[in-house]
C-alpha cells in the first residue's frame, strides 16, 4: 500500500498549468470578442435592427426558418458559445485534459457541447486550473474507480467484488464505429498500468486507434503495452480485456484504499506465482514516440512517410521514432521522408499496439548483412522447383534473396512477422523449435533450409539440429554459424563444406562467422 500511495502522490511528472502568458493571451482575445458581441447586440437592438432584417430576409434560404433579429443577435447565446470555445481552447493548451479521468472529460465535453460552461474570467480560469492541480492525486483513484464502475453488469466474467484478469466493457463499438468515451475508459486503464510500470502516460485519445484496429479484426486478441494488457472486440459492441494478474492485484489495492470494507481479502492477495503468459518487455517505447509514429503522414500512392504536422514531441522522441522506423526497414530521404521497399502499415500498427519493439539481445536479433546473406544463398544453389525454409527469419535479411513464392519463413516476433507478411512471404508466427518439434510433426520436408540461427546459450547447434530434421533426403542445409564451429562434425552422416571466415560483418558486434553447407544423404 505504501508503494501504491507513492504512485498516487507522485507529482514530479504530473501536468503543470498552462503558463501565465498564454492565459493572459487567451483572456485578452476573449475580452476583445466579448466586446464585439456586445457592440453587435447593441446595433441589433437599436434602430439599425430593422435594416438588418432586410439583409436576413433577402439572403436567407426561403425553406429555412430564421428567428427575428433581436433573438438572432441576443448576447446571451453568443456569450455562452464564446465561453465554451475559450474553455475548450484552454483545456487544449494544457495537459489537464489528458490527465483527467474519462468521467471528468465527459462532463466537460457535455458542458462545452451544451454551451453551459462557466464564465470565462481570469478568476474562474485560474482557480479551475489550480483546483485541477490540487486534485491530481484524486485523478488516479478516479480513473481506477471509473473503470470498475463501467464494467458490464450483464457479463459474469466481470466480478462485482473487484478486478480479475478478465473484464468486459459494453457499447465500445456500434454500427462500425467506436465510442470515444468508452475508448477513453480503456485509455484510463492503460494510463494506470503505465504508472504501475513507471512509464509515461498515453495521450487522452491514444486508444482510439487501438480500438479501431481491434474492431477491424473481431474476436482476435491484440496485445498492448508490452504484454501488460490485451484486447479483443466483437461485432455486438463489447470489448474483452485481459490484464496481467499482478496488474489486477494492484488495481484492487487502489479500490481497497477507496472502499476498505467492500473489497474481499482474496482480491487483495498478491498472486503466488506469475502467469506464464504476458511476460513484461524490458523497456516499452515512450508514448511520445508511439504518438509520432501514429501521426506519420503517408504520401499518396507510395510507401513514403513524413512526420505529422501536429508533432510537438521533443527532438529526442523524434530521433527515437526515426530509429524505430529505420529498424523495420525505413530509409531516411533527403527531404526528411522515410521510405520503405514494402508497405509498413501493419508493422507500424503492431508497434503502436504493443508499445515496444523486440529486445535485440533476448530475441538474438542481429540482421544478416547483405554480403553474408548473398554468400549463404549462393551456397544453397536453389533450383527452380526447390521449396525453401528460413527459420528465425527476422525481417527477411536472408529471405529477401530467396524465391518468394516457394519460401516459408518462421519467426517468433509478431512485429517481424508483420514485416515479412507485408513483403509477401508465407509466414508462420511461432518459435522455430516448437514449429519443428511439437506443433508441426507432419510438416512437409523442404528441399533447402537457409538460416542464421540465434547464437547464445547453445541455440546455434540446437536450431541447426532441428532444422536438419526439416530437410528432404538429398536436400541442403545452409547455416550461418559462429566461426568456432568450423570443421566440427555437428551433423553426423551429412556431407559438409565450410566457407571462409567473415569477420566483423554484423553491426554492433565483433562476432566472426562461417557458413556451413550440409547435404543430406
């Protein structure tokens, strides 16, 4: 509980009110517009009102109804509209709107839409901003409470005593569209989880695109935020959410702090062991970086992208976003555009949803350099009818030189699979060892396997042995291996040749490799 309260009370990264000079500028603009309203209302109420009637009567659409001049130019309605507009602008120029729970945003949206906002005066504006700042610790709890109160009471999956790892929200989508307010509740959940994870919070509208993606693939899970949360939508309008059990426990801790007698002990008990699914990634991308990727502008009819007009994030965030885009095959052009040789939209969507990119060390992802890839494919001597397998294919560093219509790629990373599919490869998303050993015992054999297996923890030898089981009699296995393997008999009974040593070809490493060509008897 102490750690929880530290999260709730932590103000170091919370929003600051908009600067005084901006408020002063808005107030000055407001007063000028207010004086214009008063002036026009005075003209309409005087002798000039009759003349204005002739303008209205002569220029209006005859089928429409137009009120009398004194009603049309009544100051009360115009001032109410002006107040709403300037309150909307004030919220937009601060971090307040994103920091608010969705319930407060709904209240303000309704007030602005109905034109029932308070008078836009310096006292009300500054006192409101200061009040929101004072309420910062309440916002965290209000978000958790708002999520819980809005869980569907018609579904037994939702537990009335507290959060469980599964939950259902109703009315998230309808008639092919999504509800911004309901998506905002999911965004509140993501913001709370972000606090638990020690990362920045998503913008208030960041989850709209996520719900839109989930809506277009009904019934399929979409993993978010490094595996802390996943979502699937159904055509009836419901959104099913699944969170890590540790997250459910921490949410219940917040509820228990708000309603000490209402949350049973079993919902306040920390899980005894971690779930096998939803393992956290080491370092999810900042939401500021994800926002930049989400706001990229596509040049019509091309695979070229530009940074969005509204991108306000820091240079550091833009540089990191650029590194991510280059990491999935983007090339920075002279005019600041990012060009791809394939359609990267599916890969970008995967990054936006998951909130992270594969950890290079954990995934052992070191793209195969062109010189090594070409040498491996040349040694494979692939015939015009040969079927080919590339295990642990990454983003296609080797597959790019293989016959696309006869090549199967196996890859564990969803992001990399998105890239491979966009390039047109038949792609299987699974760990290669599982593919070869458990899930596909009757998988047809291949004429040729070309691979760059992971090297760490003995995986180079293990993956090569599993790959050999996929090769037809008389077929060929080509593997890029650590130079220390050269000359070793790792595939007894096979005819084996070794290439020269390739030194320092892999970016960011000093590893030396050789290429093994093994022909099955």
